[in-house]
C-alpha cells in the first residue's frame, strides 16, 4: 500500500472522530477535493444555469494555473477522492493531462466529468495511461436528434466514436480503469430513449448510467421536469432498470420521493476550488469561504467563516445553514423553484 493511501485512511478516521465530537476547528484535512480546470465550455446545454443566473460565465476563457494547482497539491495525499473537473469542460484545459499525472502521484482516486467531445484517441489513451480512475460522460440522450436538442451542439456521433476508442484501448491494455459512467440529466425529452441508452451503454462498455434530477433554472424548462410527470417517469425508469439489469449495468435514476437526508458532511470533508483560486463551501456554491490568492489552504480550511458554518450546522441544523438545497432536501419545489446555484450570488464569508 502506498504511503499516500495510509495517510488518506488515517485522515478519514480522524475526520470522522472530529465530526462525532462536533469539532469546528479540524486537525483532519479535506477527504474530498473538487478542483475546477476552467469555466470555459464547448457545449450549450438548454438546462445549464450559465443560460440563466450566470450569463457572464459564457464568455469565460481562463484556466486553472499551475500556481493554484501547486497550492492545492499538498492536500492530495490526504484525500479519498479528487474531482478534477468543474463547471466548464475539463478537457479544454491545455495542460489537463500534465496536471492529472502530477495529481495521481499522491491522489488515491481521481475522477472527472466531461462531455467527451475532445476525448480523441490520443487524449483517451493519455487519460488511461495517466491513471484516471473514473470518467463521467455527460450526454443528452441516445439519439443524435435528442442530443443536439439538449446539448446545443451536433456532436453525438463524435462522442460515441470517442467512447469506442477508449473502450478499445482499455481492452488492448488489459485494464479496467478508467471506469466509464454515462450521466444524462433527467428530462421528459429523454425518457423515451432510456432503454436505447442502456443498449448504447452495453456496447460502449459503460459500467453505470446515472440520472441527476434537473433543476429548472428557467420557467421554460418546467415542461421538462420529471417532477411534473412522476408516474410517467417512474414507468420509464422501471423499464430502463430491467434492461440495465439484463446487461449488468448499474442504473441510478433520480429519487422522486419527497424526503430529507438527515446529514451532509460537505462543510467538514470537502474543499471546492474554482479555476481562479476562490474556494466554495461545496458544489452548490452558496458560500465563498476563501481565496488561495490571499490565503493558504490550511488557513481557509479552518477560517473563521467556515468554523462559523460548522458551528451553525451543529447548533441550528442544515435547514438554517443550507435552506432549499436539493442535495439533502429532496423536495420538488427545490427543483422547480430553485435558489440561484451560482457563485455570482454566493455569500462571501
């Protein structure tokens, strides 16, 4: 076992101990890091909130710098996972593979989200050889027409070819990693294609198909919400689950039962770093907790603002700290009438 793995395991147990003791100043380091390569994107998805609450990000052209990367790098050995991806298209970063190689020297598990448009044969081989553990490919349906409608670009065939290339290279190398997941946002337009999606997943060597629930950022998207078509959506999910089981594919449809999780550990085990060095409380971007351009990661991790959030979490609960968050409160109103999920609206601590 690598030294970094032993450090990671020890850090995990320390973190759990500190949470159980309700500590707000933590000796443990983040168990999970989300490191964003860029806000730039080469798709134009209809449900993306850059078309609603964050128009300015559509003009983003900048990338994560090596200076910021190297400030985060000492934390990698403590982690259980690193998401090397963010709000933009990760593979647009010109030095993505070089950074991934550096990350894998210490990181136990690295994964990313990508639309796979740029995942050519060369880049696919580099991702495999660099040790990427999981690639979650965001798509818009099983057919070219639906893909174009939802993703805003006519790249369905290119993506399918890229996934076949990485499938074939993994077979040639005799390796199982990176695991390939497909992720399609749950929308009424894709429900008729779910069984076909499982056929594609089988052919592409995909292990898991996941369907995160859509957050209706604009009124025009309400017609696409499966929360307004629960019976029809559940019937489609059941048929897709049968097909997935037949092919040995894990299928994770969205939860359409109104309920609440009793806990969320993001304030205690996650550090979300944007491309520009700003640090968020989590992927929901409710709070800006620091900036690596002016502070060290260890100082941000136990900053006054973050310690205050942890204290409020223990004393007042999740509903006070993160109201209307669909990550823990599975209520249709949080998906149909969401609060802005945008760093431009985040509270700076």
